[in-house]
C-alpha cells in the first residue's frame, strides 16, 4: 500500500514536473514520461541541483540532465539508469525520482518525507502563483556592486520576498520579511531604476530593468509591508 501511495503521489508530481518558467516548455504528462523525449531545462536557469538542492560548481558537482523529465541534476542524483521507450528502450541516465517511477524499484535514500523549510520553495513553483516575480539586482552596502537574481513574492506567503539565484532553482538562497518596511523611491542614476526597503538600520537597495517594473515592485512591496495580503482589485497576480 505504501508503494502504491508513493507511486500515485509521484504521478501527481510529474504532471507539472517540467514547467520551464522562462522557456515556454510544456509540462510533461505522467503517461508520457519515458515515452517522449523531454525538453531540457536550460543550464543557465539553475544554480543548484533540482533534486537535492546542492549548489553546482565546476569541480565536484557538474550539471547533468535527466533523460526522462529534463531536470538539471547533479551526478549523485542522476546516478540511475532506466529504459526509455522513446530511445528504443535503451538504458539512459535518469534522476532518482524518475528511476523509481519508471522501474518501481524502491531507493532506500528517500527525501520525500522531509519537511520543506522556508527557503525550500522552488522558484518555478512559487513564481507560477505569485503577486509579482521578476529579475532584479540587489546592491551591496556601498551601492557599487550587487547580486542579480530572481525575486518572488508568493501568493501563499505574501509578506515575504524570496530571492533565488536563477528562476528554476529549487531553493531560495535568502528571504526578506517585508512587514513593517518602508518603500522609498530613489532618483534614477546612471540609467538605473532604483528603489529601497528601509526599516530601522536595515536597508536594501534594488535595481529594476525598467521604470514600469520598478513602480510595480514598489506598489506590491508597500502593500506587503503594510500587511495587505490580497492582490490589488482589477489586477491579476503574475
């Protein structure tokens, strides 16, 4: 019964497994897994393994693609082989989840029951149901450099700003509770569209790509900072 329950749960998961936030990649239906070649998630959309959430680096954690679902995964999470019908039933490298789903074999190491922490919400998952999401740059304290990433305020957690390194990452690297902050406009400098979040001695300076995007972020952040959790009337959530 446990095996049946887990297979059914994985079936639901794979219905939206390959969402492709910025690529327009269609979702791979459960019944097509292994029968149709997936469209791969682009390497530059992730900075960490989409299964175990460990960051990639050039030496010890190379990027691999699961040939069944198209996820970008590390060597450890793709150290499985399964026959894929679309490749004439030849053995292909697949991730652990696809291996279990396709073969029915149980893998002793199972992270399925692990509770997701506050930062362990996938970027694609929360971006699909967000008040606002886009690429922004967060400047450092001297205002000369900073980190560019994917910023999301989820509908189900509207008082928190999640910051991802890339729009397909499965774990945020940091979050900012927005309640109580003041949103400040800054004059445009060096063709940069600047605004700030300020509270006591804490200050965050952001750079948006356009003036319109800056205004949208300021409006949504101001509502979250004031504790308003519902979307604005007449405006669909992004």
